[in-house]
C-alpha cells in the first residue's frame, strides 16, 4: 500500500491543492489546453462570482422550496443525499465568455432532479416560473439593495429531468467555489441560471415577481439586446449558442514547420455537435476536423485537425455546427447591443518557421 | 428494541393475540386449525425455526417461518424473522419482501427498515437503500441511535455519501458520542466540508479526558481539513499535535510528510518520517516516502539504503523501483539504475515504458552499451511503437554510432510525433552540422530557439 493510498483511506484523498477561499468574488478560468480527454478537472473548472462566496456548513445548510406549492418544505443535505440521484455530463458556460474563451467547462454532474423536489413540495398548477436564490449576497447594481444572487427560470426547464440540484462534480462533492454544498444545474443553458450555493426555490405564477431577482436589478442584466428598426428588443438569455474554441495552438505562437495537431472543443445548448471545421487561412477555406469524443446533448466534443504546416503566417479559426442546424457565425451580429453569447469564430494568429 | 430474538418473541406474542384468520397471504393454503391448535403450531414452528437458525440450517428455518407467516399473516415479528432467515440464506429478494411486510405491519418499529437498508445494499439497489433511509428519516427523525447505527453500517460498506447523510441525521437528532462525532468529522473532511470537519475534530482534539489515541486521530483529521481549506500552517501544526499525542499512529507521519513534500520541504518530511520510523520500526509504509524524501533532500545514499530496504520487504511495489532507479541516476550510477529497472521488468514485464527507461539508463553508461540500448528500444517498440522518446533515444544512438541516415529518420519522426519538444531539434541540428549541411543546421536550431519562447502549457 502506498502512502497516497493510505492517505485516501484516512480521508485525505481530497487534499490536493485547493486555493484558499478569499473574501471577494472570484473570476477564474484556465487554458483549455490543460484538459486531458473531455472532462474538465475540478481544479480547472471556471469560476464567475457576483458576490463574495459564502462559507456554508453541511450541518446547517437547508434548501427551502416554497411559493406556489401545496407543501412548502425544507430539505437538509441528508435529505438531498438520500433522494434518487441522476448523472448528467454537461458543459457550463458563462454567458459573457469571450469568443474562443475558456470560461466554459465540461463536467460530470450528479444530483437530484429539481422536478423531484418540486413534486415533493406539491408544485401548484399555476406554477409558471421558479426563482432560485443563492446564499451569496451583495449589491448587484450601485443603486440596488444588498440581496441574494437570484435567477428566474421557466418551470418547464425546471421540470426537465436533466435539470438538477447538483452536489457532485466529477464524482467528488462540489468545491466551495463551484457552489458547495449544492447548486442548480440547467444543462444547455448559460451558467448564470445554474445558481451556486442554492438555498431557496420559490415557485411563481405568471403574475408573481421574483423578489430578489427584480429588486436586485438582476432582471435587467443577462438579456439579449437587439437593435431593430422598431427599437431595442430585450430577451432573457437561455440556451447556449453553438460555439468552439481552439485549445492549441495559442494566439501569437511561433511553431516549427511540420505536422501539428490543432485541437479544441465545441459545444451547443441545443441538440448536439454535428461537425467542426478548421480554417488556417482566416476563413477562406475550411477543413473538416476529426471528432475525437462522442457527441451527445449538453456535453462538448473534443476535436483535432491534423495540420501539416509550412513556414508562413497563419490565421486559424474553428467553426462548429449542431444537429439543430445552428452554425457558429463568422462575426458578431452588428444588431447585438449586449455583451453576451460571444460565439463568433475567433481568428487566432500564429507563425510557422 | 435491539436484539432480534427479543424483538421476535415480543412481536410473536402480540401477533398471536391479534391473530386473524381472514388475513392469510395469497400463497398460503387455507388453515384447518382451530385457535388453540394454531397457537400450539406457531410455538412449535418458532422453536423449530430458532433451532434451525442456530444450527445454520436456513432453508429449514425459512420453511418454518413461512408456515408461521401463513398462520399469523399480520405478525410483523414473523415476517421479520422470515426475512432474517431468507437474508441468512442469501435470498435477498425474498428477504426484502418479508422485511417490507414487517415494516408495513409495524411502522412504529425501525428494525425492519434497518434490515431493508441492509438487504437492499446486498442486492446493490442503492435507490431502494436511499428510499428506506428517506422513509426512516421521516418516521424516526429523533432516533439518533438508529441513524448512528446506519452511519456505521454504511461506513463499513463503503457507502460514504449515505453514511454522511445518516451521520448528519444522528447529529441533528441528538448529541453524538465522541466516536460518532469523530466519524462525522472524517466524513465531512472527505466531502470537502472543511469548516465543519475542523470544528468537530478540533473540539475532540482539545477535549481533556479523552484517550490520547482518539485525540490524536481528531488532530489528524483537523490537520487534513486545514490542508483542504488551504490553511497549511494550521494543518502542519495539527498533524504535529497528532504525532505528539499518539506517536504510534503511522498515518500522522505519512500525512504530515506528504504535506511537507508538496511544498518541496523534503528535509523536514524526511525528519518526520525518521521520527516515525523510530517509533514504528516495523512500518513498511514509512520506508517508501522516507527513501524518496531523503533523495529529494539530497541525502541520496541514505535514500538508496532505505529504498532497498523497502524493496526487500515489499518487492511488488513498482514505484519503489522507479524511485530507486532515480536515486541511482542522481548518484551517477547508471549501471545500478539499469539493473534496478531490469529487476522491475522481470517482476512486472508489462510495466508501461519499462524498456524505454532501461534503454535510457544503458545509454548513460560509460561507455554506453549501444547494442543493448537498441535491443531494449526494440522491446519497447513491441508495446509502444512510435513512442517519441524512444525515437529520440534511437536517433541519439544512431548519431553516436555514425549511422547518420538512420539517425535523421529517427529524429525527424520524433519531431513529427512531438513537434514541441526541443531535444530532437538539437540532435538533428548536430547531425546536419556534422554532415556539413549548415543551412539546415541553422534552421533547425532556430526552430528549437523559437520553442523556448512559448508560454507554458
């Protein structure tokens, strides 16, 4: 038995380096090139906080389910662990992730379907939306009062069997910075709806307003804003747009001439990735990349393009298409006036000598 | 009620009094016995079943209990006993039905639920285990003994998540005893609930009157939780406390050394393990990290001695051979390095890349044994063809033995396989220089230079 095995047996299996919990909100992402295979390791999972991460105790944490339900109730962490669990492999992407950016991660999640919690609480027939509230609190906008981070999600999405109250990521309990002890997970939707450190679910009717969601001003952010001849249209963000990112090579790299494996990941919120193309000439011509991992709803695929590079200057781009007929745009839609869904094909320059 | 026997007797009496002929199970033949005969028959069956159980004749016990269950179909105790006999004979599916019947008949008793948890786990039906635990949580929320016992059972069966759930329920239901609190701290640490684990474990570590061994375990768990929470100094302090409180606890030395090693404090790690070795002279587990840390602390000869001692005691551990080979390399003894790796190859012929490692060691001999290197690389090719490291080494051998064309092929293939490794470019540039191909040499060196300016992965 090795020392490491002994440490695992004594409960020290999780003592891999973890960053200290700082007091302020964190904004962390890591190069995609650090990922072996398709699963983002816990310590390379991106983090986007709005407020300071709370320090929660398993012994006192509770999730309250209330609002338009016939049996409001509180679930302890023991309750959550003893309810039927489901596993989902899913990408989580920050809605403000830059084109080609790495604020996206793919993990194996485990948790209790949110639908199960809503059924246990006796979800009302008039349920239309669900407000999800985290334990992290702060002032979202300068003029708004300090309130918990909150999101409102249509009840249909919550009742989808893959929408989870997740408590595990890649077989281990959630790290504090990713929502320990439990968070919402809405596969296929942008990350902000997957509320971390979840502590309250409020079922709303069509007429109800999510209190923290509206009072904090959250209803005014995370919207698609489109300039139209009739004026600006505002639509809440939901499904992840089809996207790809080149993990290797990096921007500005000097490469030796010869064979190189250009590789990266592609994902979409609807359907699954159907194909990925790579251009080395700034989008004038495209070559099919080889998909190295199986496709499927919510997960990303890893792809490779075998590039025999002769000396010269190159502009690399990748472009994905999904089974629902969506293809990555080559440029940003000029009518968009917001900073979300940045899924155009990012040009990446490198020199071969 | 804790004892199965007591439970059974009491339950049987209750059921006999409540006996109702109209509630016979569907697969029971209709009874022709009168009330008194029924009672007598039940007693006979009970005695016979108990005797069979004591003697390990479970099928006979099952037959007797089944007949009893027909005569007393609303007896929770009979179904409980039947379930026990069925479980003892390995018929878990039938046992599950029997325990479920017992639970339906007497919902105020937690024993059938506890047995449902056990048989469902034996079947491997985790969802049903969860369902039984959930049910128990609703019906027996304040029964800390039940939840504590479930937690211990689940720990024994490596169901750590559910053990955590039950351990938390036990804590919520009442003040846990010290060992239950210790179990909870360990489970919380494993779950990453470091603040909880630190609170529980530190309280035990500081509790006067507890045996030092328990306080040492608690200090150890607190140390590991501090490490998990990123508070390394507190982690080290607590693990040192654990060693002070109970110097015979091997894990404390191993954990502390591991943490010190992570920050390259090899000398301190080695000192901790040496201290452990003095207290635990028969410990084998200490030897491997000790040898490795001594080498890391540049006490290479001492490390070699310890690693050799470990291999004598645990010759099947491949990591020890690799550590020892590394130590010999650091000591400038490639012959012993190669021999150590050859010993590993003999014990574990399938060990990944072992022949390439041997080849590297043989290449470093003075003078290098080129034919032996190439022979090992041929062996390496059989399991990992086109390994860029093997191609690179082959290129170096060919370059040294003036087989220039073969050297160029091998080095170019190595570059093709791993274009970002500067090593083969350097060797290839040397080859071109030797062949008088100055432009190619310069170009190859320039490519190697450009690799040095790349960001780290």
